C-alpha cells in the first residue's frame, strides 16, 4: 500500500464548524494534509482519500486534528464561497 500526502492551505473568510472540534473555527488560513492511497488498475491509477489533517495555530501553539475526509469535503463544498484554496506546497 502506497500513500501520497498533499499539503495545501485554505483560507476561510467566515467561521466554520467541523464535527471533530467543539465550537466554531475562526476565519483565517489553515494548513491541510490530505493522505491518499494509490489504487493501481489495469488501465489507470486512482487515489482514495484515507485521511485529512488540519493544523490549528493559536497563541504560539499548534494542534493537529485528524478530520473525517468525507466531512471535510462536505464543509469544503458547502463553504466554497467562503473557503479559498491558496496553494499546494
């Protein structure tokens, strides 16, 4: 099993909710790591999202929260007008 990790940043223009975190997360820029398992087929390669890590920074500390990839995708789609992908690095 081979896993690839993609790092990116998203910016929220408004507070948002995630099931794994109590309360609203404030507007701001967040770092995201997305882990995907490579599924090789006869004619093409596919990727299955298996994990998403959200990095929360507050008052000089950092907390890493594992969030449900499906839940994150739902939040991403619902708030697409408020969340803007900055870049992959």
